[in-house]
């Protein structure tokens, strides 16, 4: 049976905090057993940037450059989280050559470039750093395809760091109802709590910026 399609540049996901850290090993084993495709291990280090006058934060936009193993990806994100702790966002990714900020890579994205054009020559500063290992796979659940990921590492805002123990569920195709049903399935198996706070926002809290 075919899968439903997300809109272009649409990201729908749920973040689950791991309350009992002793379960990390069992969650990883579960992911490996559930793998419908290859099991991936990705070292991810990201720097989130903003202008000196925090123009992106004022627009509720996140801009990061992330190293994913040997690749570099620049990402634009904006959106909301609903009452069921589901993140529904615009996400646009561009392959880049290094970790330096350069928003001109989005110039051909007519949906977002008007917001960015005015600050394209601004001075950018790093505001949040994330550094973690992601272990993940895609799984088929009911009529949907979902990426199941285990993220272990840390988030940093200014000089403050906090550990990161998180399970992330991203809808690749299908329905939000299936995503929520799978979240509930995992919550019955492990000590997980849905989180309304993104990694970026955690870093801003650590930095005392919100």
C-alpha cells in the first residue's frame, strides 16, 4: 500500500526525552531490531547562528550549519508545535562545504529568501552548539514511514552545557495519527516523555536568551 506525501519542505516530528538513562542501551537494541532499512550511525555537530542584533530569533527562525559525518548541511527552520507536542515546521536543507555561515545558499528558495535577503550581508555569530551521535533507521508503522532516531550528546548555549538524551520520531510519509500512535507505543515500552522544546531552544535557554 502506498504512503501519503508530506508537503515540500515540510518537517513533522516528535521529540521524546529519555527519563531513565539506563534504558539507552535497550532503546538502541530496539532500533536495530526494528530496522526496515539500514541502521545508521551519524556523528552530528551543529552551530546555530544569528545576527548580532538577533534578527532571526525575532522572526522565530532557526539557521544552523551541521556536520553529519563527512558532509556539511545548512538548514533553515521555522514553524510551530501543536498541543500534542508535534513539531510542524518548514525545513530547507542545502549541502555546503564547511561550517561557516552563509545564508546566500538559500537565494533560490522563493518561500523564504524575502525574509533573509535584508540580512544577507549581516555579521553572524554562533549562539547554540549541539554535538551528538544519532543512531537511526526508517520503520513502517501502519500506513506511514517514520524515522526513529536515538540522539546522545550535549547542547551548549554560551558557556553552559546540558546532556542530551532524546528519541526523535520524524514522519517521512503518512499521517500524524500514525506518528502519535507510534509515540504511544514507545511510551509503553520505555520511560519517555514528549518534549515541546527543540535542541535549539534548549541552547537558547542555557544561554539565558529566553
